[in-house]
C-alpha cells in the first residue's frame, strides 16, 4: 500500500529535517518540500491540511474527477504528515475502522 511507503518517506524526511533544521527556508525547499513545510511549523501544516480539505470539497462539488484525485493526493500527504508528527500511523486508523466494522456487524 502506497500510504505505508509515504509514511516511511515522511519519517525519513522528518529525521533529515531534525539534522538540517538550522538551514534557511530556501535551502530546505530545494532539498524537500516536506522539510520546507516542517520549517514553517506545525500550525502551517495544519493550515495546509485545512486548505486541502476545502479544495477537495470544492472539486467534489464541481464533480471534476481529475481535480478530485489531485487534491485528494495533497490531502492524504498532509494527513499522513500530521499522523507521523503525532506518532500515529495509517495502521492505527485502519485498526479503528476495523473495530467499528466489527461493532456494526455484531449489531446486525
């Protein structure tokens, strides 16, 4: 699953950022967008996640499949980054969904 690969990529970028966080914003941007956005700070990452969520909603409203895919990819990137920054993973989310599914099946 690509989301697991994305988690690993972001984990490495976060580790690399810790080694290079003293670099200027422009320098980090040339190395990696992830390191650049990490330098901007946690609140900026949350803001970008919110912006991407709104963009996804707009594209669903417009029913533009190509743009839905593009904006959803951005949204998943920022969501995965936020999960990693909070020591969470997609496995944690999938376990919760599995638990909910099990509860639904027991009630039917």
